[in-house]
């Protein structure tokens, strides 16, 4: 949300560029895998009888067994076990095979034994000048450290770059492992830190796919079934996600990956010159999906005061549930043992939060995020069971602003675009959005001073489980087609500035939820922004009426409106009108684009002949798109109903 998510942190407002060495496109249908190591492993088994026996065992099951074998101090409660299922039935997970009481430790893993992967530990031990990829990633990592230390000075954080460093490490190790397994002679593989680490972490690297897959004949568990946005076709991104914030997220992630690949190409080609570019790209795509979907925060502070990411085997097999998680994990490290923390030692313990019955799956909450954001990182959308916090976006301004709403424009004025303003063009809306954000900041300062002067106890507000991200104003860009009036002059997709708004929603048959206080609070949080927007619109219309369209709007007037200090106009009424128009626009857009997506899906599967697996992929992606739309619509309908009670 207000702090950029891991996926969005890869890129904000940058368009992907293609390089001469690599170009961004999902791996081809015949070779794309969520993990390139699976493809490599299938080649290697032909060379070795021992590998052939392991190949028949699922990589996750093999990792589970072997990790516990090499970690003698690990503990697994006999009441839990690993479950390997088809992707459409939940994929890999951990189940209770017997009843488990609340506050029971079900899994405890010593990090130094199980093969945790984090950037700092691997880069710290990489000799300088030995490996072009590690040298490049070290530079990238150190820039992130320097930026993090200077964050208080106003410099941007480098969260996306730090995440990308971990991705680069995983990809480099997977490629090195492939060469190590398939080499005919020992001297074909470069000795060094990468080879040592790839052998140490081999089982974990082999189990990296986003979803279970392998090329065993007629095995439904083993077909590649990529759901991450990186593996969608361009047409699927454009058609299935049209009109949703997920499309913006998908474009950002794909563009960010494209830029990273461009930066990495020289180093990866140097270290893996014997390999095809498609194989290198497969490894990088695999690593991105693995890190985006399976890494979590290094809360002990070894990586940049808790800002780094790490991958831990077995623990990352816990699936997500934001509504009713039944387990949590905690890193146990001795107090003051800085050396132990730096070395990545200590234990990760998974403990039940409630009684878990036999047959139930263990679920951990990955942290609150809206449906479109979860999809961009994890490749799935959680189903709404009872109720949860969810988000949508509402346009801050109309797509086309009528500058003279009380005047009937002549055909000539309409054709010359004299009475309207295209607010999907950044050259028109950019200044307005900055002014709105500044006005809201000023209004917040005014409110804080008033509370201080009056002795109001801000801390006395009722505490709720409302996610902290929703307490901050965030404006995001939604991709929209050009308005009909200006489509001929500027025939390209636009970005519409929208305000993120969130509340607690119920299942589809519970849209009229009793959580009225949450809905009103959601509207109250964004009201100052729409007061400021209404003030800006009023000023634009006044300037047009006076024949002085070049005059700038007054930020001070917008701040007064945002803070409700301008008593000459009912800015609440104007703001609520803008919100109502915005919600209506979003509802119509989502529904209309949803119907268009269904039509395209039906046509695309008949006109273009797809094999059975490709059809499954496309249908699953279409279902994800529907779930994203349903979540946004639920929020919008809920808030619209609340608006009617305020009228």
C-alpha cells in the first residue's frame, strides 16, 4: 500500500526496455517452467541411476525428508505431515494428521542446518573478483544498504533492488547446479563460491517451482501450471485484467523484471556462456516467482534492520489465509547474540494459534494485502470465506472534466475540445494530483494543531484490526483506454489517478455487512482528498468561465477545503458527489470489462487451437481475474450502500 509492495517496488512509473542481449517475454509454451531446475533435473536423471529413483519422488517430498535428515536438531510434531496435491486443489501444503491443541509447536527448524537462503550471508562470503554475477549483485546490494541508511534524509529505499539481489542469487545458483549435474567432465564447471553454494543448497533449489511440476509422463501433478503474472501472455494481461488494478500491478512487475534482466545480461552471459539465453531466462523467471511468492521478512535484523528477505525450506510450504490463520512462526535467537544473528543461526518455530482438527490444513497469514496485490506476488487470489479487509480504487477526478457544466456547448466547441479537459493525460492531471496530496498533508497538520490546542486525546480512538496501510492516503494509477473525445489525437492507453479505499467486506451474500463503522471510517479517510479535488475542479471551471484557463489553481484554497475550513461552500457534499460518481464509474468499468474478458476467453479458445495444458492455464488465469473483479466490486457496492445512508 503506501509503502511499495515487493512486486511494485521493482518498478514505479518506468516502462520496460528491451536489451540486445535479452528481451522480456515469458518462456515459450514448450519450455516454460516455474522453476528451470526442474527442467535441468529431468535431463540429469538420464545420466545417473540414483537420480532416476529420486525423480519419481516429488521434489517437495524429497526436500521435506532430506532436510529433516540433515538437520538432526529439527523437530516435527508427529501430528502434522506434508500433503502433495494438484495445483487446482491447493498444491503443496502441511496438514494435521491428528488433533493439535492451541499453542503447540508443530515445527522447529535450526536455520544453520536446514539451508536457509538470504542475500547477506551468501554475498558476505563471496570472494571479490571471482564471479561476475556475485560482484554485480554485491554492488547492487551495497547500494541498497547505503540508501537504507540514508532513508531518514529523504532518499528512496531500495526494497525492490534488495529483493532482486536475492532473485539473482537464486538464478545464478540454479544455473550453476544445472551445469554441475549435466557436465560430462569435471572441468566443465567453474570451481568457486557459486558451485559450493549450489551443492549445499541443492535440494532446496530443486524444489523452487511456484507450483509442483515435472515432466513425468501422464502425471497430473507434474505438468507446469504457472499462475504468476510473469507467465501470462501479453494478450491475457491486456484482455483478462482490463479495468482492474491487477493489470497495473502486472505491467509494473513485468516491466521491472525486464529492466533487471537488461542490467544483468552481461554478467550472466559471462558466467554462463555455455548455456542458451532461453535457459538463463528460464532460471531468472523461476527465481523471480520463487522469491516473490515464497520469501518473507528477515525479522531478526540481519538484513538491513529487518528489511531483507529470506527463503526457509519447509516453512515456506505453509499456505496463506488472512481470515483465519491457525499457525504463526517466530525466530528464536538468544538476546544480544549479534554474531548468531549475523551468521543466520537460531530456530524458526511454528506454533498453533488455535486448536487444529485432524485433516485441517495449517495456514499462516503472509500479511494483509488486497487481492490484486496478492495475485501480483503469489500467483493466486484467496477466496472470501467469511469476511476480510479488502480494497478497491476510486477515480480522483472524472476521466473528462466538463469545464462549463451549465452551458450548452456548440458543436464547434466540442470538436475543438474547448469546454472539456482530458484528465487521463498526465500533463493535465499530474499537477492536480500533487496539489491534492499537498492539500491533504496541510489539512492533517491543521487537524493535529487543533487537537493539540484543544487537548484532544487522539490516542483515545477506538482500536480496530484495520490494516495500518489503510490509514495512509495512497493515489495509484489505473490503466484506462483513451476517452472518445481525444482518442484520435492521443490513441494510447492512459493512466487514471485513483484513491485506494479499503473496508471489511463479507461474502457475496453478506454485502450489507453490519461492519458499518468500518465503511464510514473508509469514506472518512479519503474525504479530505475529494474535498481538495472538488476545490480544484471548481477553480478550473471558474478560470474557464473567466476566459483565463492558463491561471494556476490555488493550493491554499484546496488545503482550506480539505480541512473543512472554507465555510463558503459545502465541500463535504461536493466530495461525496465525486466519490459517488467515481464508484459508479468503477462499477460500470469492472462489469463491462469483465464481460469483454469472458467474450475474449471464449473466442481465444476456439479461434486459436490450444493444447489441454494451455487451456487449463488460460482458464485458471481467467478465474483469477474474476476473483480480483469480485473483490473490488464487493468493496465498491458496500461503500456505495454506505454513501446512500449518508445522503
